[in-house]
C-alpha cells in the first residue's frame, strides 16, 4: 500500500511512511487509497480494543499480519 503526504503528491511505501512519520514537506502520510468493504461490525463486535486495533492496522499496513500486531 502506498502513502501520500497531505501536502504533496509523492507516494511512498508503508515501511517508509512508518519509519519517517512525517513527510519531508511537513505533511502527514495518509493512504493513497483507503481500503473499502474490508471490515464489518461483526468482525469487531466481540473484540477488545487491542484486537480491533490489530485488525484495523493490518488493513492499513498489509506488511504486518494481524497475528503479528496482536503480539505487539
């Protein structure tokens, strides 16, 4: 998944965005395209905060598996 600065148009990969935090132009990195229809209420209704966070983050950062994020 690629990320783009809120102030620019240059796309970077998810690893670069995570490691650098802010774009060189001072903008925030946001997904170039947000995943759609990848999560339903039933997916999270019986989960605790940590489990929901792992599910959401695994959708935004596919380089990390949901299982890996649950271990963090």
